[in-house]
């Protein structure tokens, strides 16, 4: 077998390895295993941090912190408690909260929690097969770039607890169980937060007034 064929076979075998196996190889000193884990997980972690913060610089900083934590403390991951992806999202979430706490010490923030109790009447949508209802289809309400931009802006204004579950379950297409692991909360909490997040989001999209970005924790 030629050298090129051997390398190709090794590359295919590496891409087919589970996250857990790659992590074990990384812990044994295999730098290529870490590089592959980084390539696999970086895009989703960055997207989550970007949607949560609305700031590319913060998103990149948080993403780098996530993988530095993985390098320094890989044994913190317990496969019995969830997936590696959920573990990494949880680290990203904690780093984002630390950034917000630092910012709140410097800049007063006015949250929008007062509106939440008025927004619970939205009907549930049909299931998307993952156990939770999908956002409106792009072929329905979200057909123009302008509207897509409004949706992104509206997501950015949701209180933290609702924003993160919407991002994980809808944008990252996590199951309830995976999201619950990432957020360290019961599955039932994920369901209720997601339903409420959709109600708030749809109400915001009906409101023609510009929305203000939020980073506070919802009740």
C-alpha cells in the first residue's frame, strides 16, 4: 500500500472515531486527536457563543477558553453525565456568564424580564421529531434576508435562560436530553423554557419597535 493510501485510510479512521475515543487519545498525548476534536466542535461552540453574546470577539475568546479548559482539565468530562458536546457547551455557558458579570460591574443593565408574564399565550407548534416544536419555516414567515436579520436580533434580546435553550434546541438541533445536560437542568425545564422562548420571540417579531439586546437570566 502506498504512503498516500495509508495516510488516507488513517484520516478516514480518525474521522470515524467517537468523541470519547478521541478524548482518550488526546489525554494520552495524541495532539492529532485534539486537533480533530477541535475541528469537530469549534464551529458549534463558536456559533453558540456568538448567538449568546452578539459579539464575534467575545465568541472567539470564549471558544478558545473552552478548548483551553479541555486541554487543562480533560478528566472533568464524565461520559455518564452526557456527551462531550454538551460538556463543552456547558463550559462556554459558564465563561459567557463570567464575562457578563464583569460587564455588569462596570455598566448598569436594564433587563426586560417584566414582559415575560404577558407572553405565555402562544399556541404550541407541531413537533419536529426531536421532541420539541420547530420555529416557523423559512418558507413561511422567514422568507427574506431582512426578516432573518430581525429573527437574529430578536433572539439576541431574549433573557439568557430562554436564549440559550432556543439556540441549543433549534439552531444547534440538540435533543431535550442533550440540552438538559449542557444546561445542567431537568429535561422538563428545557421543555418549558423552549416553549416560553418561542412565545417571547414570536411576540417580539410582531412588535415593529426595535428590540434591545439582553443578557440577563430569566426566571
